[in-house]
């Protein structure tokens, strides 16, 4: 294991995200307002649109698929950590369509419109307050990693 930090569970928040809002922006705003710098997030609900992505490991770039229809959020989960001194949400999502077919991928920011979404957010605090997980550019993968 290359990077790991010990965290202590703090508050667990449960709530509903605003209709029409973006999932990632909503989670990041929630964390900014409460000064949450690390968290685990789970969301279920429904979307009116979304863009899911996959990362091409050779080209080092994201490819996107825009979805403009009604979808159930079968599962959306991920984490919040610090990138450029701001809470940054990294979420993946599985959606199902009207035919119960599923699609999934890396959730792209500022592309979703929430129909309804319920979240559980587990706030985490570093065991050693001087240490926290921060995302930094990684040349080997081209991603911002811990
Ligand atoms: Zn991802």
C-alpha cells in the first residue's frame, strides 16, 4: 500500500440534495460549509441527466457519455478529500434506465440534474491532525491522486 492515513469517524450526516442541483457540486458545497476535509459518501435517488466518464489509461484522458433521460441512481459512492486546498468529491455512479439496464462510470462534475437524491455522508478526521489525504498530480497515471 503506497498511501494510507488513519481516520477517526466523526459525524454521520443524512439528508436530501436539492432538486435540479448537481451531485458533486452539492457534496462539495456541503463539505465547504461545514469545514469537512475528508468523508465517505453514499447516494441513492434519481437523476434527470448526467455525464458518466471513463479514464483511458493509455491516452491519459477522460471520455464522456452524456445521458439525457430519467435514471435511477442504483448506487453512487465515493470520497471527499482535499485538492488545491478545497474539498474535492470523487464519486462513481451506477444508473438504471426505464428498461432496468444499468450504466456506470466516473461521475463528471457539473453535469447532473437531481430529481431526488438521499445521501449519507460519513465525516472523517485524520488521527494525526497534521496529516490528511491531499490530491496531487501523478505523472505516472496523469490523475490527481493521494
Ligand atoms: Zn473516478
